[in-house]
């Protein structure tokens, strides 16, 4: 049995990642493919609760401390993610280490320092970058509720994402119709699954 794929959604706030990742999981399941949604930060764990307190501005943490908590929140999920991938489950992940680096580096923390705690995490096989200009994102429902939802900051975050892209990334125009985006992503995911079936690639480590 071949392993599952690690499909990642990244992007600025309110770019539609959650909508599209949820729809992708459902579509894969409808096709009989084992799939699971994973979301970072996972606010349900003890570490995740500390992160939630910070994001909703109930508690304060230094930039370095919150950065390391986001990373720890990914590390605590690794064993389960590896087990799922090895048992043939495709993981559709909503945010990951690239968000970690983009947001912290936009706060002017050193880029290399930001990457280091996430080195060695499981690497994604395919990344969909939901691209939206922060001015358009700001018009979407609920924008501005959390600490990072400010225009200049989001512009910087977007630039940081662009600096980390490689050939496994696809830039998706997040202003397009939701159904259209879904079909585009489903097609790209099917291609990735077929490629993995034809020529299996082992699970890789991030930034090594
Ligand atoms: P969410 O809206 O997808 O739940 O993410 C919450 C916020 O946390 C969002 O503004 C992005 C930010 N974030 C980081 O700063 N570092 C990280 O490692 C992750 C996963 C998210």
C-alpha cells in the first residue's frame, strides 16, 4: 500500500484556506481516498490553548516564546501525522511551518532563527498558496479580530511567503470563485496522487 500525501494550504489571513482545505478533504473522501484534515495551530492541546490565549489577546508572550510554541504545537503532532501518512491517509493541512516563519520574520525576528525549530518536521509534498492582497482580505467577514490582522503586517507576511516558495508550491488566485478554486485544487491534488502512485517518493524532512 502506498503512503498518503501531505497536502498543505498556506496563505495570509482570510484567504480561504479553511474553506478550501475542508472541501478538498470531503472531495477526496467522496472519491474513496482516505483523507484527514489537520489544522495548525491546533488550539485543542495544552500548547494550543496558550497560543489561542495569545492570538485572541487574552495573554501576552514575547515574539520568541510564541514562535517556539507554534513550532512545539507542530512537533507534538508529528508522530500521529507520520503514522497516518504511512497507513495511506492523505493529510490536508491548514497552515504549517511556513506560516510560522512568515509571521515571526515579519515581526523582524531573524529569518534563519525562525526556521531552525521547524527543521526536521515532515515536509509537505504539495503546497497550495492561497494568494490574496491584504486589502481584499480586509473586506472579508471577521477580519481584524485577531492580533495579526493588520494591513502592513500582512503585506510583509505575504512577501515572506513568496521568499520561501519552491517547485512544490502552486499559487492559487484566492479572489476567484470558490467552486473554481476547488476544482483547480482537486485537479492538482489528483495529479500529485497519480505521480506518487507511479513513482513513490518517501516522506521527506523539512529544510534539511
Ligand atoms: P488561523 O487563523 O489559521 O487559526 O491562524 C492563527 C494565526 O496564527 C494566523 O494569524 C497565523 C498565525 N500563525 C503564526 O503566527 N505562526 C504559526 O506557526 C501558525 C501556524 C500560525
